C-alpha cells in the first residue's frame, strides 16, 4: 500500500506539471479525509483544482468533470497549508543576527549577515514549504522584506508573505542602533509625536501589513503622548497596530490603543477579566509564541559546548543554518570572558524563569481559548534556536499542551493565520475560488496535532511536491 500511494503521488506531481500539454483541465484528489480550515471535515472527500485555484470541495458524491485527472489519496489527510503568523526574515536562528543577545560582530559583521539574509531567502522558502507552511507573516523587519510581500504570491516555490516593516519603539537610540546597517534598521525610535507619525506614514506608504510597536511604557507620560499620536496616525492611514507586549499592563495598554494583534503571550502573570473584555471589544488576535525563549536557552547552551538538537526528520533546514548551530561552541572564544561567565552563571536562573513563564503562558492561552478569543500559531522564527519552518511543530504542540483540542488548532494554524495576514479571501481554508495551497498528511491531525509531522506533500499554487525530496523545490 505504501509504495502504491507513493507511486500515485509521483504520478500526480508530473500530472500537475503537464496538464496543459495533455489537454487535461483539472486535477481531483479523491478519497482522503479533508479538514477545510473552518472547523469542518469531510470523509472520502473530493477536491478539484484547476490550474492554481480550487474549483470544488465535496464528498464522494461530487461529480467530477470530464478531462480531470483523478488521483486516489484514500487513507490520507488533507488540510489547508499552515500559516506561521510570526516570523522575521532578517534573523538566522543564531546570534549572528542578534548582537544584542551575544555580540559576534567582530567575527561576523552584521552588514554581511543582513546582506545575505536579504539576497538568499530561498533557503527559508524551502524550509517553510517543506514543513507545510504556505504563508508567513513577518511582523517586524528591514524594509526590504516588503519585496517578498510583493513578489512571493506568484512564486509557487515561496510562501505567501506579509510584512510589517520597521518596528516603532521607545527603546533608547543607543540600544536599537546596534541593528543599523548602511543607513537601514529594523527599528524607528519613538522620541516625539512627529517622529512616530512620520514612521507610520512611511511604513504605510511603502505598503506594510500592520505597524508594530515594540515595547510599551504605561507609566511614562512622554511615551503616552507619543504613542497616542502613533495610534491616531495608524487609524488615519487605515493600517493596524501590532503589539509586542509581554506584561499584562502593557498588553492592556496596547489594546486600549487599538492593537489588533498581540504577537506574544502575557507571561508575567495571569490575565484578568478586563484583558478578556478588551480583547473581545477590539477583536484582538492572540499569538502565544510559547517556545521562542527556550530557543535562546538552548542556543546559549550550544555556545557553551552542549549539542544543539535539530529535530528535522525530512532534512528541511538549510546547510548554513545547520552548520552554524552544530558548530556553535566555536563562537565561545569570540565572546568576552565576562559574557561567557554571565551566560554560564545565568543558565540555571534562566531555566527556572522559563518554566514559570511557560506555566503562565499556557494558562493564559487556555483562558483566551475558553473565552472564545481568536488565536493564531506563530513561532517568532529566526530568533536564536527558533528555526524557520520546523519550529512550527514545537510551537503548535506546546499549544496543544495548554489543553486546546487538535481540531481547533487546525483552524488556528490555517484560517486564523490567513485572517491575521488579511488574506483570508485568498487562502487559509479549502473552499472554491481560493488558491490551491494545501498539505497531505499520513496521520490524522485531529487526533494529535503532532501528526502534522507526518506531512508527505505540500501543494502551493496547484503544484504538488514531495516534501522529502529537496530537488522538488528547486527552480
């Protein structure tokens, strides 16, 4: 049975690429259990695809048009492509792109890192697609990521991309200046009302999907004046506020200002009724990012000499990233003795803090879920130890650990992510008229969300590819 199904998918791959030559107008995948992303499922489903669009989704009684290539996928599971609603393309998964955490610039100049990130995103595209992720939301980055937003829709070898561009922050200019590269930065300092308004106007004019605020200071009167001007200008520009706010007081402040997306959990304490009321009134989307901080911990340990474990059964992580993490201990000698001692002495405290914060994050996520909040899956990929693509599995498994049923996680991973990206009309669910982005699994994701790891194929723009074959993802 296994080899027969693999043969069928082999045939399907070539069929999808030769429809025009053979006069075949469409392809039908028939016999799988299908999860549509809206919370519904169909046994023995039929999904019909014409070129890059879905034309029909139905049960086994569906009438299949003539000149349709029928492919039997009985025993498999089909669902929409996954959406990672929180990533950063400028970040590598190591400290070379985060000098604020461990400064390696004397050995690896940040200018070289950022130039490489800008010019070589394809390795991440492959990691995402081969992990089943067909859309990503970059919620804070250099402005060159807007090119990805413009270009990736038409590229079947890239995920759909939305970008928020530069982050607006009250952090001191000296602190954020570390990210300046040839006159560009990921940050804009919020030093005045006009500074904030100009940043919103410039980002919006460039076409950003959202304006991210990095850090809130509820007790600072100057900040309150400036951030209110920013919030007003975001509305004037018909954009939306994205908030990096990890404390309860900051998150409430963000929502009172109109934040539509919280890109991190509240982790300092348990959320209260006021938080829930603000979330419902604002229709604010909640992205927990549970595992990213543990990624820093694991990467610190790797620099100090412990192995960094990359759980990558389909070998989707690119060789450059893999080499960096597998040889992380080589960078220990670059760091000052004081920095190494601080890392060694701080790991135990960091571990204890992470455990406490995770407990709060899981409890808060469950409360948001129980109260009917809109939740998305986002990894914060690119941060040290949180790798593009495969970290998605760890994140969604942590969300399941909070007590969310896998059937609802499917919706959060697909429909809700597209909603956050403002692209639900185009993808996120399997419905007629939407772009044919889907994944094929060998195991049932509604039984256990870890079964997302059983992915065998991904379809992007109507082209099915074998995720276990890197050659399928090259031009």
